[in-house]
C-alpha cells in the first residue's frame, strides 16, 4: 500500500524520528500533568466541583497564556526551534516539580494555579514549534502523512500519559503529588531527547539578532498583523477558513468536555474515584478515535482534499452528537468519545496541513501561535457557556443541541467556500 510505503520512508528519516520522539515524550508528560490536575481540582472527594468552578479553572489556566501565544510566534520565528525544545522542556520539568511541592502544603489556590499556568504557558512554545518544524524534516509530498502520524502520535502519547498517570496514582495510593513528579521526569526526558537534533536543522532560515524584551513587546502587534494579512492574501484564504472552522469545532469540543466532566463527577458514577475511572475510559476511547483518524485521514484527505474532509467531519458530528449525547447514558457517551476523537483529530490533521502548505516558513511560527490563541479563547468561551447552561448533574439537552447546530454551521459555511 502507498501509505504503508510512505510511512516506512518517514520512519527511516533520522531527524523526523528524533522530532517525533521529542513530541511523544513532551505530550506524554502533558497527559500525565493534566490528569493530575483534573484529579486534584475536579475529583478530589473533599471538593464539591461545579461547572462554574471548572470554567474558572480553565480561564485561569488558558486565558492568561493565550496572551503568551503571540509572543511565542514572534520569538519562534527568531529562535532556533531545537533550543526551544531543549530549554522549554527543562523549564517545564522544574515548574512541574514546584507544582508537586505546592500540592504537599496548604497553599492558596491562586498560587497553585499560577504554578500550573507557568507550565502550560511554556507548552505554547513547544507545541507551536513542533508544528512549525515538521516541514523541515519531511518532503512536501509526504507532509499530509507526516501531519497524520506526528500530531496524532503526540495525542496518543498524551492519552497514554493519562493512562500512566492513573497507574501511578494507584501505585502511590491516590497521591496526585507523585503523578506530577512523574510528569516532571518525562519533561526532563523530552529535553534530553531534543539534544539528538542538530541546533540549526529545524530552522527558521533567517536568524536576526535576538530582540530585547521591549523591542519584542513593541513589535508583537505589527508581526501578528503581518501574519493575519499573510493568511488573508489570495492563495492563502483556505488557511484562514480552515482556522475559523477549527476554532468553532474547538468551542464544541470544549463544551462537550465540560459536560462529560460533570456527568462523570455526578450523574454517571457513585463516587469521585469511579467518576475518574470513567473519565479515563472516555479518554482512552477518544485516543482510539485519534488513531483511527491517523489511518483514515491520509486516504480521505488525499481524495477529497483537506478542506472537504473538514466538511465531512463537521457534518458527521452534527448528526452523531445529538444521537449519542441526548440519552445521557454511559454506553452512547463512550461511543461519542471515540467518534469525536476521530472527527476532531481528522479535522485538525487537515487544518494543520492546509496552514503548513499555504503559509511561508518565515510566518509559520506566528501563524501557529494565532492558531493556538484562537483555540484557547474558544475553549474557555465554551467552558463559560457550559457553566451558564449546565445543571448541577451535567444533563443539558440544550447544550448538546447547540453544539450540533454549530457543527452544522461549520459544515455549511466551509462547503460553500469550497464550492466558490
């Protein structure tokens, strides 16, 4: 099969393998860290979690470092991306260890969230750099396949990291601190793995002098405006439409995630520990959906085109979300976790490919930073909308119908664009 042959070629490329290893370790550590935070904030027996509390936590963790996103793009187009992976993961290892220390003491919530915020802020640089560096280690003909394998493998690594977090939590008698320390160790491994790449192999091509902080702050708006104009130029508008579509799909995903968290915490489980295990099962099934997307997307996107594949994904979600979500039963919701994993990751692979193909190398860091900002703002907005609509047990037919309608808007609007 051509896909299998191209996959073998990709895995024979040393720099691609090294970059993939950095992604797997880094996102595996993300999965460990995120499960530890979810267990500590949402599923602690002594905490009576509400949708408003979940939305507040997401706002604290995501909105402030959305402001970091523009700076990440400006600096990524000036710094060597390999050095970002080395020092960024090392810094996250130290910050995650600090979070574990705070968990041990009776510290104020704001200090705990500030520590977690710093870890996720650095994450913006690492993930945006991984996406921007991918075209430097594979040829253009295999870029769609590389976008299927690399980000999907990273998402699967995050899912596997979540599974490891559950295992560490069991072995450590429910200690969230031990789980965070394990995540810190994986971040350190990702930093060491980055050293296998040559310092200049990942670009960018131009190497202006490292800007002073004041100069970077002053030039950020101008740089981002240039990237937005670049996206809006003829020949690149497909990238802008794809980003808009994925922003709405991210909103839908965020709203459904808050709904699932509340259902697992109260409606579907008799105890917080049982709810956490149920959430772990849903994440595992979602990871299986990510893997299925990696298998299906190269074939479908190659024949339909990446834009039309996004239309298919959003249209399928419009139909399946109410069918599987409205019963509010464990079985259909687990099926929905798999389906949404496939749909979301399939659309993301297509969007990444469109952005990478349409955007010049000197703008990719900024373009992916804009991408991240849109994702985070949409996610937090979804959490806020869910907090307003969800009852205490999480059962809200209105929210499920709203999400299905938004998927329909994405499918219709993007289909009309492709038709024109």
